[in-house]
């Protein structure tokens, strides 16, 4: 489901509000995915997965940066994320459902930290954005 102009405006507004903290929330989402869905731990085997570990935080920042790039390229996501898609599908062989799980964990995290902003419309907008990113990452390119 494509994002409407209204969805896009809501996601952008939340992103502006989060400012440089996006990485804090993506790190929490990573902490949640490996605890709530332990089957995903296998992908992150080389990383120290204890909550708050430096490696998890560093990785959270990378995921945050990629999501910010995605937000700037909603019209050409497969191109903008092609290298990342290649990494996740061909090299890491991440199961497509794991992207949905990470999206779910990030939605929960944002709802917890921004309860006043998390209207049903914001929920829908973020869900569509994260589904769009998941689709681009899970689709092998080339
Ligand atoms: C690496 C983004 C979902 C597993 C990365 C990197 C980025 C990224 C930016 C670093 C690439 C680099 O260093 O060149 C994202 C985004 C996701 C996502 C935006 C979805 C919103 C997932 C999921 C999994 C996963 C669902 C597995 C459950 C990994 C692993 C690495 C990685 C294992 C390599 C970590 C390392 O060894 O440094 N991802 N990712 N990613 N991602 Fe993802």
C-alpha cells in the first residue's frame, strides 16, 4: 500500500520531532526483536546482543540512517536501497518476515515514546512507511 501525501507528512513530522534520537529508538527496536522473536538472533550472531551494548547501539544508528535515506527517497526506494537489499537478501539471507517483525518492534517503540503523537492515522502512516521499506529490502534487485 503506497503512502498518501498525508501519511508522508505525518511520518516526516515524527522524524523531525525525533531529530538525532532516531537511533535510540531503532536500537530499542533491535533489542525488542531479538528478545521477543529469538529466531532472529541467528542473523546477528557476530554482535553482542545484550541490551544497550555498544554494538547494538552502533547497529541501531545504521538502521536509523538507512530509514532516513528511505524517507528521502519514497518514490525510488528500490534504487535507493538496492545495496542494502542485496546485503539482506543475497548475503545475509534474511527471511522476509523478519523485516515485518522489525517494523512491528519499531512501531511499538515509537508508540511507547510518543504516545501523544500516535493517533490511528500516525499508526497507519508508519505502518505503510515501514512496509514499503521492508518490501524494498526483501526484494532482491537485478
Ligand atoms: C546490516 C538496515 C532489517 C539483519 C544492516 C545495515 C543497515 C541495515 C544500514 C548496515 C549495512 C552496512 O554496514 O553496510 C536495515 C533496515 C532494516 C533492516 C533499514 C529494516 C527496517 C534487518 C532485519 C534483520 C537484519 C529484519 C534480521 C532479522 C542485519 C544484519 C546486518 C545488517 C545481520 C549485518 C550486521 C553486522 O554484522 O554488522 N542493516 N536492516 N536487518 N542487518 Fe539490517
